[in-house]
């Protein structure tokens, strides 16, 4: 009975430990701790006991080792035994010998054995949690490939990766992403947090680190360090700008990243839900870099205030929309990439025009600032757009009704010319 029960205990938990990646020595240490806890609960001390574990044979042996003493010297009934009682077990026992008696696991009682099993399972779960935390902490910045097994009501996605649950929050998903249970998903590990004692592994598809790792996977020169990704700015799912630098004068960094007929960059674009990617040659010349960052717009002039990290950029009138981009995405990414705040101004042709600030009494200071932010510094710059474009470029901060009013008031000023 003793051997059968011990084999069951060791076998079941050895199998679990193997599945969870817990080595045998650690398992044996846990088993010994659990049995010593059982001993302490019954005898209040485990000092007079030896726990012998043989994982290969699946055996557990618990020995109660007591010193044989005269009856009048007995002070500790756990660590000591009288000569009379000792000789009932071993007729050859003599005074001050050590007497070892094997204790059956069943002697602890069914409840104690059940508790021991529960404690073993709990310890294994704790070690598994620690292993997950350490493993995925080391994997931060690494791309993983997993399977979607649950999409929560709040749109957070749970991903199964080698039996470990990973969390892809809605905020870390590209807004064009659509996943269902069973779909394969690729993302980068961005962090591991302990919540209520459980490790939560966070993955992301919107992180700039994800884009960086995709470049490393698809472009050997980036992986090998020949081409350096100096800076990255992303508006996930819409547009990205990547500044690259070659450490080998024979290698064109932009050409290598794009690939023949765009084959290399297209693989990354597809993964990112057709996110447009501008690959830009990095230069330490800040003015030139600002010009490159604003591509595809043509830049005529840059006035840089390095102390305040601010730049005024002049572009042709018909290039303003390119410089700003839909919803202001191009200028935002260019500002981030160049690490300066960029304001775009249109080239004013020699014709009658009105500074947009003149309309502050009609629209208010906040609206005038919104118009400046999208590159409309004059009345004619506004009239080059339509009401829908005003709404779109200001991210609907200007609503359709206000947009129509703005267009009407400004157009009225030029009616005589019309």
C-alpha cells in the first residue's frame, strides 16, 4: 500500500512537472518540503525525521529516527524513545543507539495526504508562473506566432503560445485587424506584469518595436547590422516613416529595404494591414532631414529653431495637402521622426489674399489655430479645400456645419473678385 501510494504521488506530479518544464531536482525538493510539512503538522517538528525520495523507482520513504534513552531521562517523546519501547521494535536495541522506524504515508491520515497533493499542485503552479514570468521577460522585443483562442467582448484577444496565455489588448491592435478564434496571429512581446500573483504577458501589433522586428526578419542587411534603423514613427495601419542608415557605402539602405519591385517592403506592408511605409535616408543635417521626413511633399524652405525644437516649413501651395497628410498623419510622423515640432506654410503667390487670423472675430481663436495646424494660413488656402476636407483634416474637430460656415464666410470676402 505504501509503495503503491508513493508511486502514484511521484508519477502523477513528475508528469505534471515535466509538462510545465520543472526539472527533477526541483520536483524532489518540493516533494520533500511537502512531506516535511505533513510531519511538522503531526509531530510539531521534523528534526527527528528523514525523507528519502527515489524518483527512478517512484518510492517515498519517511524514517522516524529516535535516540534510545532510559525511561527516567526521556524529555522529548518525538526525538527520544525508552529502551523498553525500542526493544519492542528491535530486540537488539541498546541505550543511546539510534532507532529508525519507517512511517507509512497512510499513517498521516487521508485528509493529510489530500492536503499534501493540493500543496504539491499549488507549488508546481507557482513555479510555473515564475517560469513564465522569467521566460517571457527574456523574450521582450521578440516576435511570437500564436493562435487566437478567445476574443473578449471588449475586443481584447487571448493568444495561445506554446500553452501559455498571452494578451493582445485592443489598444495594441491595428484598427484594421479582424481576428477570430483559431486564426494565427503575429505580434511582439512588449512586457510581462504580475497581476494578483499571475503573470500577464502583453503583446503588441502597434508598437514601433514590432515594425523594427519585421524589418529584421524580412531584410537580411538590417538583421546583420549593415543597415541601421535610426528612427521609426508609426500611425499603425495608416502610415509609418523609417529613417535608415547604411554602414557599408556599397549598400543603398533605401533600395535594400524596399527590394526589387518593392518585394521586401510589401511583405511587411501586408502584415501591417497595408500600412504605407516611407523609408528615408537618415542624415545628420537636420534641415535636410526635415525635408526628407515630409516626403512625399516637396519642401521649398526650412527655418529651424533648434533651441525650441521647432521648424517652419514652406511648401508650394499645391503640396500643402501632401505635407499635412490625411488627418494630419504625415506632419505628425515627420515631426516625431525629425524630433522637432513642424508647422507647414504654403507659398503665397502674388495675388490678393487675407491672413486667416483676420477671421478670428468670425470663428474664434481655437478654430483659427485648427486652420493653422492643417496648413491653412490664408483665406485662399482654405478655399482650395472643401468642407469635407476641413472636417477630415481636423479629425472632425471642425464639424460639417462649422466647415460650411467657414467656407461661406471666407468665400464671401472674394465674391467681388469672382
